[in-house]
C-alpha cells in the first residue's frame, strides 16, 4: 500500500516538533523519528489499527501522547491528522471530517 499525508498533517507534526524541542533539545527530533517510523509501518498491516470514527483508524505513538488518524482508500493509506491525546474527542472527529471533505 502507498502512504499519503494530507498537507495539514505537516502542520500537526511541525507543531508537535516545535513544542517538544522547546522543552528539551533533541526531544523534537525524537518525536519526528517516532512519528515517521510508525507512519511507515502502517501500510504493512493497516487493519490492525482500530476504527475510532467511522472509517478513520487510530495509531497511538510510542512514548508521546499523540495519535495518528488515517483511513484506507483502495491501495492507499491516507494520514489525515496527528493530535494530542488530551484533545476533545468531538473536536478531533469534527476536524477529521472537515479535512476529509476539504481534500476529497
């Protein structure tokens, strides 16, 4: 399967990187490393991740309290968001739907 990131995911990842890098030098780099390593692994077995909102699936990041949200379309995994675990679930669900509609 192919892996595709919506443009908004770059903003999500960058915000997490900046926040962690301001807390401790190198921590933002570790955040990026873990994010991309886990993202690359999703296409190998995307069905192992649970559906949480309709067809949106969630992959929890190791070590960091973030979740990556994606959906499967034909032979492609579409990563649509990366959100902190403390965010309101209703806000996450609304944002996912809005991003999906805007990028369809």
